[in-house]
C-alpha cells in the first residue's frame, strides 16, 4: 500500500497523549454467529501514555522507557513503520509516562498507536489508526483500544469475522461525567499475555451460545441505554452481571474470577457497602468498581483500603475520557524534560 504525504508541512516534533482503556468484557468469545469475541470497553483519564517524537539524523534513540522490554517494543514499532511506509528516516522518542504493562489497561496498544501516529505526523503522512494498528500488529482480538484511541467514551465493537482486519465500531456513547471508577492494581502480579495467553485461550471450552445471547441482551437493552440516560444503578447491575458471566468462563485460565485474590477481597467489600459495578479489566490484575459520584468514590477507596490491607495493592480514582488521543506540535527538548 502506498501512503501519500499530506500537503501541510509536518511539525518538527510532536507530543502525543493517549488514554488507557478498561476492557469490560467479551460478548461471544466462541463466535457462535460467525463473529468471534465482540467487546465492551471504556477509555479513562489519569493513566495516559504520553510521548514526544522528533526526526533525527542519527539512528533511532529512545529515552525514558520504564523497562528494557518497553524500549525494545518501541524500537520494533519504529522498524515496522519504517518498513511499511518505506521511510528511511529515524526518530528520537522520549517517553514521559505510561501505565504499568500487562495490567489490563491496554498499554501495549496505546503505546503502539502513539508511536505510529507520531511517526506518521512528523514524516508528513496522515494514516488511519486502523492501518497503524495493522502495521504494529495490534488488535488481534479486541478493537476497544483502537476505537478508543480515535473516539474515547464507551465503546462496543462487533468482533471479528473471517474477513475482517479490525472489529467494527458498532456503538459509542459518551460516559456520564459524574460517575467515577475506583481502580485497584496488584503490583505483585501481571495479567496473562503473549504465548501464555494464547495457550490458555486455546484450552478453554467453547463458550455457550446461550451465554453469548445473554450478554448481548445485557449490552443492548441495559448497559447502553443506562449510559445514555445516566441510569447508574442499571449500568452497575449490567456490568457486574457481565463480569460475573465472562469471569466464570475465563476462571480456569487465571485461577478464579479475579487474577488477584487481594483485589477481589477489596472489591467485594466495596460492593457490600454501596451500589457498584465491579469487575476486572481484561486479564487484570487491575480490578474496578464503578460508583455514582466523586463522594461515593472516596467512600469506596476508604472501604477497599481497610478491607485489603495488602502491601502490593495500589489505588486510584479515574473518570471516563470522552475524546480520543490528542497531539500538539512540540519544541525540541532535551531527554528527560517534561513536554506537558
């Protein structure tokens, strides 16, 4: 495929910010009607992937990566982009912040799309996010991270058919501003990923069509209307039921409904104390509790901390992000400078 350059002069440097996402559940992992998985997810504030990129005359350099694995991943994405776009020039990338990897926040996809978008912009190209995902090998099952990068908000994708390259976006709702999400991470654990994830998925029993129908009913006739009408109680019930249903299916792969027993105890305490929509994003270990307001979130945080008392747990309160990734032209900065 040939990629035309834009008519506008590209910026010398670009700072890009992409939000994390919560994967709230699959609708039909087995593809009983010919489309596998289908996903529900939400983009959130306060756990961004943020980086600055600029063209350089030297070989690609990466500053600020949190781990050697992250640095290697960025370098691989740059090589993939250079090859696909037939672009021999190199870039310097400075990583300012990213969520912890393999926790269920979609950090790998957001990093790949941030690098891809920055590379395209500073080399004078406009390339669709779906194509950047294809180049960097993202979106193998869920389209939530890719559509969330473009649009933000609550996303439902239609799963994959044998012919699809990206699960299509079939619903997008702005999420109520007043609602909050308590996030609990067990920093002693990582969620399944890579070859281990593939093995566990292959070992799972077929997902019953009756459960897929149940989840589709919940999403279409409860979850989406509840968000549209700011009906928190109905939304919370729908999310909790969806998480229970899909969690029981994936339990053999991760040792229970939650990847972290400590996270599970904290969320059970929150749900016992107030109305909440609780569950785990993707393979975890991050768990979540949706609550109706900032005040409810502070109560939930206090309850979770008292119930867990586990040294590896970290807590944060997030809001939804109802817009996609943002970028701006940036001045050249020395490695380690803050480009915010």
